[in-house]
C-alpha cells in the first residue's frame, strides 16, 4: 500500500512537471510565432524636387536652347570695343530653395585676355518686372546689401544680365568659346544651367 502511494505521488509530480513544460513550450512557441510575423506599413512619402531651368532669354545674337532648357548656345561676331548684353531668367522649378553661383571659362586663354565681364543678379521675383527685363544697358547695379550668391526660393525667378566686352583691338582673328555655368545648390543637391558663347573676331 505504501509503495502504491509513493508511485502515485511520483506520477502526480511527473504529470505536473510535464504539464508545466507543455504550457511553457506553448507560450514560447506563441511568442516566437508572434515576433516572426511580417508587419506591413502603408503610407505616402513625398520626395523633394530640385531643378532649375532657363525660362527665357533676351539677346541679339543667334540663340539655340536645348530641349531641357538647361543650355543656351549663342553664336555671332564681335568687333573691337563692342559690348554684348545677355539676359536670362533662371527659374527654380523645384520644391526647395537654392543658392545660385556661377563660373566662367574659355577655350582660349590668349584670346580671353581681350575680354572683360560683368554679371548682375536681380530678384528673386515671382514675376520679373518689365523694366528689369527689357532695359539691360540702362539698368543700375543691384542695390548694396543684395545677397551674393543670391538665394532663389522655390518657384521664384532670378533675372541675370551679363555684359561681355571686347576691349582694345586684337591684331589676329580668332573664334572663342565662353561658357558661363550657373549652379544651384541645396544641401548635397546640385543642378546647373549654362550659357555658351561662340564669338568670332576678325581684325
């Protein structure tokens, strides 16, 4: 009789332990399967757009614009002491502001010594005033305190007038290519437009 009770107690203990193990295993399995579930998140992400373009130009030379409005090519002849005025409107067609800087380079370092350059920035404007756009030779320089380099808010426009003058009288004929590159910068983003002059001089 004692032996039977001892075996009964052992069986109950074993059964309890086994039941607890089954419960623990079930909990672990449920937890594991719960953490293995795939979570799907739906939403809309709006990416900023960064783009500038040459919206318009005002020039007496022969002009050709690229299909993407990023390159304006100008060709013509130039005479001694002649000044060429070139006006462009750069539009910030993106959704973020931009800082505008520019560089000038030529393909002929000897011929470039005969040229001088002045560049004036006006704006920014949502709509450039006609007196700024139409009267380049009589325009005064931008007022003191103007931002340099200029800031161009999204959807705004910058009027740029550039004067290139052939100073003096070179003694030999040449054709020079002058490339003016305007660069818009915001954080790590950049975009560029350029005006390329191909000018021929004959003494």
